[in-house]
C-alpha cells in the first residue's frame, strides 16, 4: 500500500510535466537513461506502423457494400502453413446455396424449395 500512497499527487505532477513535450521527446529522454518505455498508439498510428504492415496485421479489402476498408489480418503466422485474408466478410446469405448444396448435399430442387418457402 505504501507504494501507491501518493499516487494521485505523483500523477498530477507527471501529467503537468509530460504535457509540455511530445511523446517522441519523452521516449527519447527515457531511452537516454534506460527507462523501459514505449508509445501508446492510437488507431491511426497502429494502422500505419511499419511492423504491423510488414506482418500484414492490418490488410486492405474492398467490401461490395462498404467499399475499401482496413481489417485485421491473420494474427498467427506459420511458415509451413501460411494464411492470409483474401476477401472481405461475406454478405448475409452470400454462401448459403454453396454450403447447403456442396457441403450438406442438398439437391438443386431441395434448395429451391427452401427458397420458395422462405427458409433461405
């Protein structure tokens, strides 16, 4: 408890002083005296960060309704089985026919009957 006894007073002092310079300035000062630190990025910085871009953690896609957009890439990277985002999220019902006929084995007539009955 003694470690945080004067937290609010210290916070006020630190905020007052740190607001006088940029984050880049303070990160440089901390680095000079070996204080571990790093920036807290807003989303604008995250989507343009060189490491994020190099690892394809944010990717560009074109959605048929929303248009051009940035979305999260595949977070886990495997050298033998790489994965990637190839297209945006599907529209509601976009793959219904494919799933029901190709994967579940419904015939064309069965699928059309479901459509006619308003099931799909």
